[in-house]
C-alpha cells in the first residue's frame, strides 16, 4: 500500500500550488495527511461518504472527494469549501492520489510476480497471462544477479531500486534480509558474457561506493520469461560454489565455476570414499603450511618448477625435494599431469567437505 508520507508530499504540493487547506483521510475517517487547518472533520461523515457511491459530496464548510482503488474507497480527500480554487484542488488531489495508488499497486504486483517467478511458484500459463497484464515482455533475453550483503544497516534494496529498477526491463526484489536479486534485461549488442560481467561489476561498484560489502553472483542468459527461474538457480549455485572455491572473488559467474560446479553436486559419502582412496588414513591437516603453500603455488604456475621456485624464493632443488617428499607420502607426483589433476581435485573435494561440515553445525 502507498505510504502516508507519499500522500502527505502530494497533498502538500497541490495545496501549496492552489493555496487551499486540505486533508486526506482513510475510509474510516482517520487522518492520513493534511496541509493547513481545514474545518473540523467528522469521522462519521467521512465513513458515510466512503461507503456511498457518490464521487463527491459538499457540506457547509467542506468538499469531499472519493479516492478509489478498483471501485472501492481507498481514501477521502477533504478541501475547505471557501477557497477560490477548492473544486480544482479537490480534483487534483483525487486524480493524483488515485494515480499513485495504482502505480504503487502495480509496483507491488510486479515485485510479487518476479519473486514467485524466481522461486518457480507459477505455472507457465500464469506466467504468460500475468506478464501480459503487467506489460512485461515475455520473449526477451534476461539473466539473474544475486547480491549478498550480510549485516548491513544501509537499505540495500533501496539503493538497487534507485539505480536499476528505473531502467526499462530491470527488476529488483528481495529474497530475504541478506539476499537481493536483480533481473537484468539483455539488450546490448556485445557478447552476453561481456554484458553480464559489466552488469555485475556495475552492481558491485554501486554498493561498494555506498560503503557496502557484498558478493555478486549471476546465472546464464535465458531467452524467455518462463526460464528466469533457471537463471536464478544458476546464480544461487554460483553463489554457493563461490563461497567454497572462490572465497576471494567478489563477483562469480555460473559459466566460470569449472570443476567446482561438479564437485559441489557430489554426495558426501562419495567424496569421503574418494579422499580415502587418495590419502588412505592420512588427513589434509597433516600437511604443514609450507607444503600446502608449495602445492598451491605449483598449481598456480601450471606445474612449472622454475617459476614456482622463483616465486617462493627457494632453490629449484629445494622445490624438487619437497615434491619428492610429497610423492613418497601420497604416491602422487605433481610433476605428472594425471597425478597433479588427481591431487588438485582432492584438494577441492576436501574443501567442499569442510564447508559442508561447517554448515551442518
């Protein structure tokens, strides 16, 4: 429902322009907003008028106007009868407030529609019919962006609404207090990957500029409105996988998840079996920080011994010694591509298992 403050602002503007004293009440006679001092308002008079079908009513001191919402009385406008512009002011207040009521109602309807669309709560025929009623294009490429902001007092939803929701085809809605969603309409001529990356960077930049820490994840482009929930699920997967394998990245794309996407969908029992086969009774906790740093840097440099030893500031032979020691411990030689792949996957599986253990508690 439209806020009292919006009604008050509208009433103030019209009253100042027309130089009249005016007020707006709800259907029971409760004062919503006022400008200047009108003649005394009788709530019984307002209630009686609100339940009538008459658009206007005149008393000895006041002019009353009915503000409707789908045929029902939403509010009653009240204007001092003695003012020269009283009749014009009444019509302006009624017309403007009805337009605002309809605009806010449509906004709420769109928000509810988009939220149910994302959560896959609508039948395909309902999606088509409601989109047509709300003037939302059905066949238009779109992608979903998830914005996570934890423990922020700043109204993130308002910032995203002000920045993006005013643009044609863009929708912003909140899933919960920490998760906001932007449904982006793809219209550019650039490749989709570039446009989506630019949009994600823009969202991140807007919030960062407002002093808000956030993570942005996004799904792939879908061609029709009915498939927006698919892009939302991909964005959620990108968000979850990103927390495990790309914790240092503030922007994560579904298309760039790589093998992390596959590992995330493995059953935990299967992961345990795999790790047991690779490491036997050993635990990853048994590897010291120096060994893990060496392994990660070796992978970063695409198994290049010389470059890895240079970046670690150690002699090449020292690195070779560490790799030989790791081979004796695990049976895997990281200088051999197949063994390196196996070890890399094992590291990611252990990371996934640790994450799942944490969220269970």
